[in-house]
C-alpha cells in the first residue's frame, strides 16, 4: 500500500513540477511518508470527522468489568461454588461443546447464556440432582482470550491479543486507529471464517454512542475499507469536518446530522465539481438541505442575518460585566467609555484580539510553510555529498514545519501608535484585554534560564540576557525581538545591545531570543527566519529550530 502511495505522489508531482521535482521527491519520499510529519493536513485544514477517536484511550482500557449482556462462550472461565449438603469449589472452563462439568451433576451447557442469568441458570441444573440443602454461586471469572486480525486501512495491520468481551474499538485502537487519509469510518467489517458477521458505521458511535453488541472469537478479522466520498462542512457549524458518505452523492441534511449547524445559520455557500465543471452556489439553508452533494464538495454555512447587535468579551483590570452587547457599528471608543477601570489598569497597553485577524494570520502562516516545504522538496542536488546534505536538511525542515503548523495565532489588533484607533468598528466576538500595570521584564526563547525580572531602567538588553543565564548555544545573537505589552514590536541589532535603551524597553516587555538557523541554503534560512518571527509576533512564543 505504501508503494502505491509513493507512486501516486510521484506521478502527481511529476505533472506539476516536471522531472526535476520528481527526482527530488523520490529522494525524500521516505521522510514524507514516515510519521506525522509526513501526514499533511487535510485540504483547508478541516479535520476528518472521527480522526480524534483513536488516541490510545480504548487500547489502554480493555474491558474487564461485569457485563450482564455478555453471552458465555467457549474458553470462558466460570467460578463455581456449591455449599450445604454438598460442597464444591473450582474454576471450570467452558469446553469446546459449550459445557462446564460439575461433579455429581454432569455437563451443563452454558454457551450462549447471558452473564446476568448465569447464576440462576446453573442453580436450576444443580437442583435437578440436589433437591434440597444445596446452594450454588456461579460467576464469569474471565472471558476468553482471543487473537483478532485487524487489517485494511489502519495504521498498523496485524494480529492483536484481547478478550472476547473487548469491543472492536479496542482492537482498532491497538492497530493505531483508522488511517485518516485513506481509511473509512463508515465501512468497518467484522468477518468470521470468511463470512461477514457485522458491518459497523463508527459515525453511529461518534454521534449517538451506539455500538452493536458483538463478541469476537479467536481468528476473527476486523477489516477497515477504503475511504468513501467525503464532503467538507465548515463555517457556522458546531464541528467543522470532512464527512464520509456512501453512494455517488448525498444531501446536506444528512451531513448536518453529524456537523451540527449553528442555530443562526441561514445560508450556505456550496462549491463542487459537476461534469468536470466547478460550480458555486449561494442559497438559503432550506434550499441547500436538499441540494445534491458530490464527493469533494465544500459547504460553508453562513449567518447572513441583518445584524442588530454584537457582543464583545472584556477581561482584565475592569469592574463590570465580562461581555458587553453593543449596537452593530459600535466603535472602540464607545466601548471604552462604558468600562470601569481598576486602579492598576494599564490603559496605554489595551489589547484587542479578533477572530478574523487570527484566521488571516493562520492562512498566511500556512502559505509560508507550504512554500517552504515546496522549496525543500523541489531542489535537485548535483552530487552525492549534496544529496546527503539535502536529506539531513529536509528532515530538519520537515520537523520544523510539523511544529510550526501547531502554532495558533492570537489575532491581535495593535492599537498603539494609531491616533484614530478609537474610531475602529468592533466586530462580533472581539475580545478586549485590559492588562495590569506590571514592573517586570520577561526573557524567553534561546537563553539558559527563561525568566521574568524586575524592570530597572538602568539595565541594558545585555544585562537582562546575562541575568537569564546568557545566550543558549542555539541562540541568534545578532538580533533580538522585543514584544511590548501593547502589541507593538522592536527588532534590535547586536550593535545596540549595550545601549541603555530607555525608550525601547518598558515594563511588561518580553525579550525574545530567536534560534539560530543552521542551514546551508540561503533561501531556506531566510524563509525559516521570517516564519519564526511571524510565529513569535503572532503567538507570543519562540519556536525552537
């Protein structure tokens, strides 16, 4: 299967980039297919529905509790106690005929008996021989150990140990879960002796918690089929996701049973390819519910209402409500006029965070990372020495890209140094933070001891770095980034480190020491440096390299 994937990826890159790019891809395909660093996020970053299901929570918790609905099967162990006129105590196996053998009573066929009825069932058979003064207590001590094959589109196909009482989720999780790019969450088959005994749609479990009662036997197979057609649902929904369906097409109404819509969603933007032609429609939600959706369709639900009011969250050094409802078109000054600032509020460093800005920052970061990855993959080495160096460089860049994709931009709108910032229109969902006046300076990133220090206007940048233990081995000592409390930034070259910088450094600042980029490629060094600065400013965090 991996070989097939490799060939498919190679052909695609050959068509897009030419033979030189294909050569580079062939040299790096092992790194691309290995681990999560090779698993590129799904189109548009919308997750596959159900992808979070298999994270070890099932395989780490085999079922060993009392299940009254469990049916006794061959290989189970029954603990039996008889007392009174006749005494007996033993653990009895259920033999291949489905019986347990009780001395003085004989064989008792218990296979198929529900666990909750086992004690009463055995007692009835004992009383056929011992009419009076004999009591019995029978319970299932251990269900049958079994080995089950897990195959198909899972991460680690193989033979896995468990118990007949364990669910198929236990075995799927043991196999690393369903491959989110090629496996199906709605086509999971359980086979016994080559015959289908159960077909499981995991969406029923994910949405409703429903799982068919199924007891596995030694040698059973759990087969995950290939991923079916999928539709991407995003926008005003409670859970944006790529959702599978069976058949040539589906309808939005069926998809929204999984990706629950926002109650205020009233329009849908549908983009899909029909007869080799891309079509886009914007229709009321009622009409969109019955629109045929084909594999690959993208649906964005939209709240296209006449907005009368917006809500803004306010946190920090203020007294009053945590959320302010403002008329649509309200400005920042109109909100600030309603706030009751506490004595320690730093009014000069008020911060505004906006979802739409965070999304733009995220998209810009993803584009930069995609460009960096393409730059690495399409470079063609000329010598064996260059090939070896490129492999090492590619592995390092792939690891960096994996980390960088996890960065979550804050979406800060910088208000400082903008005379007309108060006239800015607020948006629904904005968050205003009024920080407390602080007297500390933070030193983070590539220093020996990242820490916070008391601000002293007599100290220089060099002083603060020395107090944090000095530069770490991987520090970029040529340039520092200072993130001010109001969201503005300063980039300081090493020639100015020994200045007092009374104007540049202010209480509440964060001195960010960036990592040094160890790459032989000038363009890669430049690209990675810019991405590191973008992440530092957008997330207030220094990413290691």
